[in-house]
């Protein structure tokens, strides 16, 4: 998926993101609204990880979702 089309499918992705990153609330995900930089920043802050580790985690998350809708 690419982030341009993620906004259109954000509601569908939010559930999977909550499973992956349980510390992210519905409010967090609503405010992020498909903005990748906001997502990585919130994950970094919530899980105290480095930017590089967070980017890798998001990249790994996107992989399984490539065949299930638009690209992130």
C-alpha cells in the first residue's frame, strides 16, 4: 500500500494497527489519519524506540497488507 491511498482505507487499517501496537488508542489513530510521519512518531513515543527501528516495524507491518487493498 502507499500512504496516498491509506487515508481512504484508514478505518480498515486502524483495527490491524491496534492489534500490532496496542498502546495506540482510537483517538491516536484518528488524529494520525493516514499520515505516516505521525504514525511513526506516535509509535516511537509510545514504545520508546528509535526512528530506524520504528520505520522497520512499520515496513514489516505493511508487507502482509500489500495483497489486501491499496498499498501503504
